[in-house]
């Protein structure tokens, strides 16, 4: 099968950790698709990978124009959450989409609507706060974050339940920061790994720095139950990831309707090819489980 892997940050040469993470995910996926026997193309401003065929972004071509002229049989998009719905609509007008639908991506990207949908379905979430707690309840902490945003960017912990324009406030929960990576296909939900997120806390800010893949926890069943219910409620498809804070309950705090950085570690420890599983999720049969051996820890600063 001919597959276009369209990774936004590396294609535009955005620089910094965005491009490093993007190129690492792109490399991982291109290599896996090729190892599975597929022909792969990818957009780039110049740098080439060892596998796959580059589509050069030159002569006035931009990222959207690449998608608007897709000739591949399928496409996997990795892009900022706020841009995904529009770009996925372009893809679905041209070829088979290996990820979530535009509607699912739009819902997952809106942290307010997403949290409300999960709460209605009974998925444990960090509750939306619209006013400060009464003084007699003591000093409480809250998380203020962009209503639409990726990762930990713009996220801060504060004792003031006050949101700026385009922000939401949720209750702060103490616990272990984990993520659940999985694939959803026509035949159901396939758990991959639970991962520990390496988070730096400084000056009231939370900064994602990397992941330990996998992270073995005796509470895995709780996390997978919440992840599967969330994936069903939101209509996720293909590879996706959900961030949790594991305390009294596994509170879902963020949903990514797209490949996440954890895929870099998953490809290292999983016997199955991640690319082939993504294709099978869209076109055919998926296994009941995957086989994970060993552990891999990476930090964003080391990806280059």
C-alpha cells in the first residue's frame, strides 16, 4: 500500500523540541510502515530520512497543498490538535484516513467539550471549575490550561481559579502522571502500553520532558477501562493516547486523537510493527493483544 505520513512540525521546520519530537515520530512511523512492506512518502523542507521517499516543500508548496494533491492510498496525519480537524477533512476528501475522523479530532481538541463529554459518560476526569471554592474549604489548587492546545504548553498550577481568554480551569489532583497508548479499529480497542510521563514542575508550570515506556502498574485494568470508555465516547480511531493522573481514581486530563511522542518508545519495546497495526485498524483484522518486551526511557532533549 502507498502511504503518506504527514507530520506537521518537521515538514514546516518549526525548530525546537516541536520539530525534534515530530521528526522522531515521523522516523519511527515511516520505518515501521516500510518494514511492513508498504511504500511511504513524507513531506519535508529538505532533511531526508533513511527510509521512505521525500516530498519536498519547495517552489511555493505548503503543507495543505501536499494534502490536497495526495496520490497515496492512505494517509496518517500528525499535527497540532487545533489544526487537525481541517487537515483531516482535506485528507478524507482525497484518500483513506488512518486516524480519527475530523469530528472526533475536533471534540478531543476542545478540552472543555471533551471533558464535559467524558464526565457525562462516567469517565473520571479532572473536573471543570467555574468559580473558586469557598474559603472555609481551605486553600485549593487548580490547573489552568488552554482550551485548545498540545501537551503541557501553557499549563500552570495555581491557587486562583481564574481563566484567561481561551483557557479553562480544572481541579488539581495529586497523583502519578501516566499516559495510555492504544489503537481503535473496526474490531475494537487494542491496548498498547501504559507510560509514565516525565514532568518537570517549576514556577507553577508543568513541562513534559519525556516518557518511560512501558510503566507497569497493578492498576492497569482501571486505566484501560477508563481509556476504552473514553475512546468509545469520543469516537476515536487509529492510534490515540490519553493522559491520566493516577490517584484515588485514574483521572483523564488530556486526549490526543493522533500519534503521540510515546510511540517512539512503543516501537522499541513492542514485537509487532506499529505501522502495520495502524493499517490493520483501518482495513482489516487486529490481534487481541500485543507483546511488549523490556523498557525504553527517552527525554525530549535527547531526541535530536
